C-alpha cells in the first residue's frame, strides 16, 4: 500500500463488534478473562490497550519497521527516557552538537547521574564523527534536520560508521516525519518521535514513540514500556492517530508554504541569512534532496539588526503565533535562544541569540507572507 493509504488504514480496521470505521477510545484499565490467564490479547491497559495498539501499528507501518514495531509513550521525552534504559553505567553515547534541547538535558543532566557518559560531535562531518568513537560508545543519537539550525546528517554514512564501531543508531525523525524521510531505509536501528509535532499535527496532544526495525529490539522496548510505564492515555493515542490520517496532505502543504516563505525571506533586505534545506544556498541542499522526499515546514533565519530586531520581529506577527513547539496546522514563530533552547545556553549546543525559528503552518500563503512583511518592516 502507499503511504497515504496506510496512514488511514494501517491498524485501523473497522471495529469487529460494531463496524465503527474509526478506532474507539478504549478507556478500560482492565479486561475480563475466561479462565486465569486466558484473554483476548488484552489484560491490563499499561501492558496493552486497543486504541494505543492501533496507533503503534500505524507508526510501525509508516516507518517501514518490518519485523519490528512501535511503542507509544506519553511524550517525546518519555521515548528518549525509554531509550536511555538501553544504556548501562560506563556506556557512552554520541549526541549531535545541534539538537532538541530536552534531549541534551536528559542525557547530560539526568542519565549522566547514572554513570552514562556522553560527548557532542558535529555529525555533519563524518571524519570528526569517526574519531569521536571509543570502545565504550554504544549509541549514536542523530537528529536530521536538526533543531533549530536545520543541518543535515548523512544517514547512510553515519549508520555505516556507527555499525563499524558496534553502536546503535537512533534517529529523531520528528522534523521530517516518515512522510519525508524513513531512517530504516538507511539502516538506522531505532526511530524516535515527538508525536506532539507533525504526527499529531494540531497542537492538541503531547506524545511520543520509539520504533524498532528488529523484532528482538522491539520486544525489549515493549518490555521497557510495560516495566517503566510511560504510556499515553487512550484519548491521547486516539488524537494522535486521527492526526496521522492527514499527515501526507498536511506535509505537502507545509512544504509548499515553507518553500514560498523561504524564498520570500531570502530576497528580503531586512533578512541577513535564511536556513532552509530546500534552498540552493543551504550547504547541504544536495544531501537533503537525496535523503528527504521534500524539505519540510521548518525555517530558521537571522534578521539584519541582531537580537533586539529578532525579538521585535517575533513579537510583531499576528498570523504567526509567538510560541514554542512546531508541526501544527497553525504557524508559529519563536526565538530559540530565549525560548526552546534556553536549556542549552552556555553548552556546545548554544544557538545564536538573533536566530528566529518558524514552523510554517497551513494558512494561506499570501497571509503568511504579508504577516512577515509587516513584522520585518523597520
Ligand atoms: C519536541 C521535540 C522532542 C520532545 O518531545 P515532547 O513531546 O515535547 O516530549 C524531541 N525531539 C524533537 C526534535 C522535538 O521537536
């Protein structure tokens, strides 16, 4: 089946008892058994829930997980934390030097307290990354495109390197979504998502998922999901699943609008620099074209005039809402150094103070451009 079809049908057969065409929100915490231990696949809702199961099946199919599968979690960070349980004291992981701030905070400030070591590395440079491995390196955390600098990591190259060194590769696929990029096709071991963003797509639910390509790793993740228990509730799973049904059409429009906004900004005299993988001026445009179906809905730019101008522009839009997060139908604007990336200030992940990040939504393109035109007026 094609992606669009799977997004609507995978794991989402009509309900066998009522014929309901959408998956019901199963709120039961426990399930009746015929005789002790004999049940219809569900015993207790932390272990398994039919609504969550539908979401997990859909995610696994969309990422192309093959023999593996997906576990859904209560947030993207809960998925990151589950992956943290794969590491033992003395293990080391490599983090990108540009990444979601919360990911860095979890490994640098939480897991490090449990004896797990970390280093940041510029993963856009394969030679530098190669030299960063040592015999304790068990895992490589990849984000591509990165947040907020929209750098790309060559997935095929990094997977080859990591596997040579005996390390697992985790790809945070939140920005691209499986519609634009499928890391398993490049040999990645795990895909992680904040489903809060494009997959949910409507800024109305927080969630996450880890997807494994291999059945043994999937069983391990299921064991961890049940043991640690960071599961999403059935209503949250249902909202995410509803979002996924329209992922393909939403992503096409996000990409259309972002391409138009990026070229508008690139030609604007009040803009010093535009970072968008779809622009020929992006240093990794060719890699983006090879690795992604299109270039996504996220744009970063620097206003001519520095930090105070960036703050003024971000506070002056009316269609773009000044807010954290991304990937919803509504356009958002933010200043990462003062908002989403405060947690990485003073670290190797620090971002420029004057950087503005846009999550380009699905409003009419003329309204989006008019809004930015007005906000950029000196
Ligand atoms: C938001 C985000 C996360 C964290 O997800 P939550 O759902 O907020 O816990 C992780 N990675 C990326 C790239 C994100 O944008």
